[in-house]
């Protein structure tokens, strides 16, 4: 019974910088830290604007939770717009290129962190997201189909999940959303 009280349906949001490991190994640490600071200045206000809760930062990865799946999706789309602005006049080697993955499900809340299969699935979805794109699991997409311009992706085989999963590449919100 006690554990059920700490369970909650949330949308898990992962974002990280594509190619970060290689970039950080070939770039001066002060430049890496400056890039991470810029990244945080873009991500964190948008997370707050869309009522996301920052769960953790691990290097170049941010993990948020959202009570509302649509808010998580709209936040991810705004992140992409802001990153496009950031990248517009930068040389390729200085651009922040990202991948975003979302999944919705029941997670266990403990000491400011979240646990459970939905977290692992969101991480796996993020790793398969298109460059500078948002990929969402069907659990997040369900019920929002008419609000989003999207592309249904081929079934994905991902590590740690015994069956293929259905994902959607989110292109934009439809007018009025």
C-alpha cells in the first residue's frame, strides 16, 4: 500500500547533446563548460514555463518529468526552436545538436527522483530520436494525435525491452494548440 502512494503517471523527458562525448574529448574543458552553461540557459527556463520538474542533470543530459504529456511535447518543440536560434549564426562545430525522447507511464517517486520502466524507455527513445528532433513513445502520443503534425516511425527494437515499440517523430503542433 505504501508504495502505491508514491506511484504517479508522468511523462519522462530526456534531452542530450548529440556527439557530446567525442566533442568533450577534443575540446578544451572551459569551452565544454561554457557550452553546457549555454545549454542549461536554454533548457531550464522552458522546462519551468511548461511546468516540468528537473529531476537531474548528468553531464549533457537533462531529465524532466511532466504531469501533462502535451506540455512535455510543446516544451520539446520550443526547445528545438530556441536551439535553432542559438545555432543560426554558429559554425557547425559550435552548434548544439540534440535529441529528445519522451515516454509516459507510472513511475515510483522517491527522494526527488523517479524510477521504473517508463524512465528506461524514455532514455532508449531519446537515443533513437532524429538529430534535432523529438521522438515520443506511443504512450505519450495516445490521445494527442489530432493536435500534432507527426510521422509514425517503424517499430523500434531497443535494449532492455522484449518487444518492439511504436514511436512518433513530432514535427510541430497544429495551429491553435
